[in-house]
């Protein structure tokens, strides 16, 4: 390169660098969006107090419903969106109303489809401004959905009004409506991680099971004991409150895998259609704190911890504290006594549970074993799963007698295996197919398959019966 040209480029580079270092002295100019908000408020929105409220991301639909109800009370209310490119997602509200070089203007409202039930959704505002009046006070509410990509972990509400008390009262009413009109209330929900695996994502709405009392085969008195504690106490809530008794209760259901613990949970869900149920299992157990907050807001509620031993093993087993264990203990302790919340914990390993969880009254009041089924229970299970078949009573009796030491899931698999054998052979399902399937599952060559579906070898099937702790053990106005 010619030395003269090189010197010229060097000087130009130096000039550009110095220009970039100069402060921008231009005054922000009101944007078209700012003009709309100013016309509504009657003053420059940058001159009024801003009240900011954050709400958990999974409550977006509840926020939208609450604001829609409030806005509908003003016949002149409006909802406007924001145009101006992707930059609008990064700017704070003050820059949306006045900017040095970008023109933000009213535009289309941004919506997102949000689940409101197992089979329903709602078109929910994810970025927009509500303009309405509360009494005589004009109010603007900017709603922005949570977006980790844009640095927002929660739904954000920014309330602009000249009257600070109006903003405080408005936010309080939004929260009341969110609780009263919540799409979560009366539903069965589960938590899942967000798309980045770092925090809590959207709620999953689960269909409420249809599991009748006759579908749950347990030793005599066991199901009645669990139902009385979870359902019966709720049915007598007012009577118990009047007697000064607390309603918060914890039930621990324990026993080998495949004996009916999860089916028992499904039955309780089916029998309490008015009760909000929150299911935590596997990785979602880490969201216990938020689940407990939600349960307190949505009473009457049932909070289920499936396989709680995964996060609540005895503290000495791993040589250190377990943060999730302490969160579960805090959840159990942090609920007011008059809150109609039942905590239902299931585990295959009651022997490894932290004593502070399982043996302290006020946390777990009732511990119930769901043992391996005895002969009578195995016969009842086979009758249940074979109710739509032509299998004879004699064949079912024989199968129940030969299958000592297996679980409830073994009985279900036995009938399925017999039906499969008959179908592959082009035959009708009959007693011979059941006997052959049982031979296969009991044979040593089938030991691995038997283990997978619930066979554990012969062992005692006599139930120990429920163990009761604390207040509710002494108070028993319910059958069982």
C-alpha cells in the first residue's frame, strides 16, 4: 500500500475512534408509543412513578385473566403492542417512550398460546400495554413475558400512574384475581424444567385419573386409612377448624415397587376433583419450594412427592447436607395449620428416609405400608385384570395360589402375557394360555423378565398395617 494512503487510513481510523468516544449529547425524543401513553395518562410517562411486579413464568395465563377482568371494567380501555424491531425486547420502558435514535410505535400485540388445562389453551398477551382507568385515575400496565434469551426470568408488570396508591391497590387486586380465577385451581399439574434445563419451565396439565375404589386392591383397611387422612379430613375441614385442629397433614405410603402406591395416588386424585393437585417426581422434585407456594395459594390442595427417597435420604448417608431435603422440610413446616393441604409422599425405601422427615409429628402424621399382595389380594387383582376375558374362576384361583411373592404389576402382566400368547397362536384367550404364561414367568429362564415386571421371590405378605403419628392418630371421626 502506498505510504500516503496508509497514513490517510491511520488518521481516519483514529478519527472514528475519537468520535465513538464522544458522549451522545442528543436529548431522547418522544416516540410515537410514548405519545400514546402520554395522551392516556395526561402527563409524560417518564415523570410518573413506576411500580414493577414480577410473577412466576407459569402464572402468565393467570396474570392475563386478571388484567383482562380489570380492563373490561373500563369501556374505553385499550390494548396496544410495540413495534420497532427486536430492540424493543431489550429496552427498558423509559426508552420505549423516548429514545435518541429508535422510533418505537404502537403495533400488533404479541400473544403466546398458554395451556389452561389438559385439553385447553388461551391466547395470552406476552408483550403489550393495557391502557385503562381505575376509578378516575388513568393507568398504563406494560406486560412482558419471561424470556431467558432477553434476560427476564419472570413475567414483569410495570404500572404507570400518577397515584402510587392506585398502583399498589391494582397489583394487590391482580394477585387476588390470579388466585381466585387461576387456571391451575382444581387441576392436576406437574412441573418441568425450562428449555435450557436451568430453571422451572411451564406447568404441565395432566388429565385427572379415573381410578375407582374397586380398581385399587390393597390389604383390608389400608385404603380406608389413606382416604380418611387425605380425603376425610378435608370433608370435615370446618368442623376441625372450629375444634382448633390443624388441617395440614402428611401421609407416607411405602412398600416395594409395583404394589400399588402410584395407583393409590391416582385414585385419590380421581376422588377429589375439586382439589388442586401438584405432582412432583424425578427431576421436578427440585421445584418443591414453588410447588408449596402454589399449593398454599390454591387450597384445598394435594401435593404429591413421588419417590421422595431420591431427595430425602438420611443426612448421614452421603456425609453432608442435602439442599432439597431441607426445602421439603421447609415446605412441610411452612404451611399454616388451617390450610387444607395434604402432603402425600411415596417411596420404595422407607428405611433410608431422613428421620426428621418421616418420624416427626406435624410433617408425616400417617405412615402406611403397601405390601406385596397375599393370596386373596392376588386373586382379586387377577379378577380385576381379567374381568373382560373368558378366563375361568378356577384358573384364576390356581394362578393366584402359584404366584406367591409377586407384586400387583406381576398380576397385570400375567394376564397381558396370556392374551399375547393366545393372539400370536391365533387362539382365543383361555385357561391354558394363562397357565403357560404363568409357567414362563415363573421359570428360571424368565427370572430377568419377572424381575422387571415385579417378581421378587417368595417373602412374607402379611401387612404390618398403618402406623399413625401425631394429632390425627388420636382423632378418628372417619371410617378406617
